[in-house]
C-alpha cells in the first residue's frame, strides 16, 4: 500500500490560544506561587566573581542535577558569607523563571556554608589570601605597652567575658577600662566588631574620651559557626589597620580564628588577655623595694670607695708650704721693684707730654684756621655752581613737560570732541530706531484693536438679531430660554435688531401665521462679514402666544 501522509490533528474548538509571553508569564506565576521560599543544598559551579553590573550568576549542582542561581547586587553587598567556586552551601531564596531562555532559576537571598568542612575550606582559602597580602607578617606586629593607662575592650556587655577581664584586672593592677559593646555572634556582628576597632583608633589624643593604650577583642568559646564573625575579612583588616596594640582573646586555647594571626598578641582565654595587658601590682611593689634596697647598698659601697680613694690621694700630695714657696718669692721680688717702675713710668709720660705741648703754637693754629677757611670758600663756590646747574636742569625739564602737557591737552580735547560726535551720532541712531519701533508698536496695537472690534462684532448677539431673531427678557431683564418659564399674563420685553417692545403672554393660544415681506437686499457697501457659528447647544426661544 502506498504511504499516506499523516493528517494534521484537528484543533479543539474550545482550547484557548496563548501567546509566548502569556504562556511564559503563566509559568512564572505558577513556579513562584508554588516555590515562593525554598532552601537548596548544593555545590557552587561556574562562579567567576561578580558581574560588571554587580550581580552574581552561577549554578548549584549535585550528583545528578543542576539549577541556575542569581544573587542581586544589593543582596550580595549585604551578605556576610560570599559565594566561592566549588563550595558546598545552603541557599535560601525563591524560585522563578527567565522567559528569555525558557529556564528556571533560584534568586538567592541568603547563603551559608553546608557543614564544618566547608567552613574550614573557606577559612583556609581566606587565610592564604590574607597571608599573601602580608597581613600576618611578624614585622607588622607592635609591642604591648608595659603598663597601659587606658584599656579598650571589644566584647559583649552581657556575657561572662567582660566580668572575667574586669575581675582579673582588679586583682593584678586596676586600670581605666573602656568597653565598646558589640554583638559577637550572628548577622551584623562582624561589622560591629570592625566598627568598634576603628572607633577606638579614631579617638583623638587628649580628647574627652581617653584613647586606649591597648585593645582586647574577646569572646567566649563556641563552635566554628559561633566564632565565624572573627574570620570575616572586615574584622581581620580592621585589626591589621589598628594603630593601637591589639590582643586577640577569642574562644578557648584550641579555637583558632583569623584575627589571632593578625593581632599583635594572641591570648588563649580572655582572662589570659587581661594578664598580658597589665603586670601584677604586688610583684611590682616587691621588685621596686628590692631595687631601692640594692640602690642604697650600692650607693654606700661607692661612697666608702670614693672616701678611701680621697684619703690615698691626700697622702700622696705635697705640703702647702712647699707648693707656695716659689710663688711667694716671685711676689716679694715684684713688690720690691714696683716703686722704681712707677717712677720710670711717670718720667716717660712727662717727656711725651712736653713734646706734644711744644708743638701747640699760635702759628700752627692760624694755619689750621686758614686751611679751614679756604676749604669753606671752595665748598661755597661749588655749592653755588651746583645750585645753578640743578636750577637750569629743572627749568629745562619743566619746559619739556610744559610742551608735552600742551600737546597732551590738545590731543585729549580732540579725543573728547570725537567721542562727543560719536555719542551724538549714536543718540540720533537710537532715537530713529525708537521712533520706528514706536510707530511699529502703535500699528500693531491699532491692528489688535481693530481685530478685537471685528471679533466682538462677530460674537455679539446683535448679529443674530439682525438675521431676524429676537431676544425675550422678563421684567427683571433676565433672558428667557423656554416657554415654561413664561406664565399667563407675564410681562415680557422683546428685543429686535432695530429696537425693543413690551408684550403680555397669553396661555395656550396658537400664534397666527405672519406673512413676512421679502427681505430687502442690503447695499453692497453695508454688507458685513457673517458672524462665526457658535459651537454649543442652541437656545430655545419659546413661544410668545
């Protein structure tokens, strides 16, 4: 038998038709209503970091299935636990569809690691990353102050940790303690701890709130999930940036967190952190007393040694009479020769005085006076010549200035006259422009007034009256619009195009037919432009009879 082509199935007459968009939206609503909030466990696959838009796209898979996942930019920024390739996680979100590629996906709102193994793997990877940046280097660590004045503590205000620290400080060496209360577990705890560390570092020196000399970040023991806030990058980086020496006291001695590697000192317990921060006061008293006793003993021994050395040196010194014998002899010799020296000095000065007085005669004084008079005369002549020369120079200079001033005055006057001419011409031009503008404005205003008058005439009801209509008013002068508003015997006023008449209304009397005379044609000169038709409901004139 020959092969027959299959006949197409007949469409059912009652089956509704869907567009592709309508079908996609229907599927989207069905999936979202059925799986509005789900928790999915799987391994992250295809994660390459956040997209340029800030959103994250990857997939969750297990041994036999895979589902696409997306984390929006705002949710990703608030997440404490960030997605990483190959990590097993538990994702919380809602299921939806993507009509552009006919697939379904989960929009993740929260993400958490699935088990301790995943947390340890994430912690090791984060540890390698931070170590590669040099945050764990010993060269970056600071020395703790020997006896701090103020101690800052970052911990929970309601736990036993703060009581243990305060009690231990009270026993060893009471100090001023500032407590910054924070959450040490759960959402937002990492941000609060980092903000507390940065807040203590931001306190100014000598401010109202004293700046701590050492910081203690403390928390009691717990599971790895409980201590995870101290493995967050924001806490580790805040501890690394701290300029105040920091002691990490998170968990018990067996608990290891990333803040322990970046802290300047790690304490196994909060109590041990308090012991590291301050010394024992009683031991200091004993040590100071021992040092004072040793200092006194050393001073006494040194004093006796110096006294013995002084006595030995005194025994080796010669007698005072032997040391002063030769200087005493030189003094006696100088005292004996002093009178002769005074007399010789007096005679020498007298001879020099006599020689100087012999030179002071009247002839010498007259010669000096003559020389001074000659110098005075020469200076007077030179002064007169200089004055006349200076006067001549000033006169020549003033003459030149007078010529320049006269020329400048003439040129300035000519410039002013030219400026006045230019301003006068400009004024004439502006006046002509103003006259032309005024004429143009008046013409425009006349045209507007003329157009307004024409429009008023066209819209006036008197034009309607001129075409054979009449306006009926009551006694009060109000227009009447219907026959119902006119009662029997009512006085009305009828306005025609050529005047007004008064009338009295009768009840239910038919109006006689009035033969109208043919309208006389108006002269061509008196023809007016027909009024524009009004758009609206026509007014019912009513019946007068």
